[in-house]
């Protein structure tokens, strides 16, 4: 969707720039075009209603946490654009709450990496020519897909959500490099999420409790967003 010169956000009348969101109705028609701040406010409103953390909110909350603890706390208020500064300030409590939840989930992703990814799943992945893989575990479907040295693992309960998507590196360091630099391959994280904090923790605990997760190739497993 192209912007016309001088086009403003439908909600707050801020001048729209390179980043904006288009809101569609169920029929796929454009309802309105809004700025990133109004979009973030909507994600926060959704979170207030049902506690669901979406990927975009996770990213904003992590940014807000960084600015509040590392930048604003040192009196440096000009590092972000004014509208973001206001947004981070006005919604500090909620954004910090989401950031704390994300950090908690991130710890469980680290556990997954140390228990499943690094010890045997990385080898399973590197030994396989197939890109898409699937595993089933106690009502949780786990999808694995990778490209260009990165591997995404999505664990979901139900059709699409709740879900947590993790990202790992398939790089195998040489013993010499590990001696020199340590194992730099251990740096997985959360790539995407659509779940409440409790749902995400339940999913991750289901995975982390398992002794061994057995994947098998499945061609239909593909993922976007890498
Ligand atoms: Zn706006």
C-alpha cells in the first residue's frame, strides 16, 4: 500500500513515514492506516484484555526495558524519538511486565538449547537433507525448519496458537575455535510468540521435561519470517 505525500495516521494524526501498519477487515479491504505507536498501543490493549504476548509486543517491551534500564536511567532521554520516549514512559509498568515475562520464557529457551538443541538436535538437523521436520509431544506439535545457518523450532498447542518459536544456530565450531573463543554456538533465542506468559511457560516446560524429542522429516513444514 503506497502512502500519499503528507498522509497522516488515522488515529493520532501523526505524519506517517516509512513504517506504518495497514488495518484490514475480514474481507481484506483496507480499514485504516496507522502509525507504529498506535499499532503498539493496540497490541498493549490486546495484552490488557487477554494477557497474550505477540511477537511485536515482545520486541517493543524488550526495547522499552533496555531504554528504561540502560538509557533513561542515566538521564539520556534523547536517544529515542520523542513519540517512542512518550510511549515507553506512559506504558512503563505494562511494558516492563511483558519484558520480565519474556526474560522468564527466554531462560526456558536457554534450557531447551542446552538440553535438546546442542546435545543432539543440532546434529540431527545437520545430518538431514530435509528442511521441514515435525515431532509430537503431549499435545504439543513441534515444527523445525531452517535456512542459511539458522533453525527455527516452533512449539504449538492447538491450530496456530498458543505458540513459541525459538531460533538457533546450526554452526559447528571447530575444537580449536571452542578452545580460543568458547562455544559461540550457544546463543538461541525467542524468534516469535503468540501466547500468554503461562501458556508459553507450559509449552516450554513440556519440551524441557522430555528426555528426548524425536523429529521426523515432513515436507509440508515451512516457515516464513526468517
Ligand atoms: Zn498514530
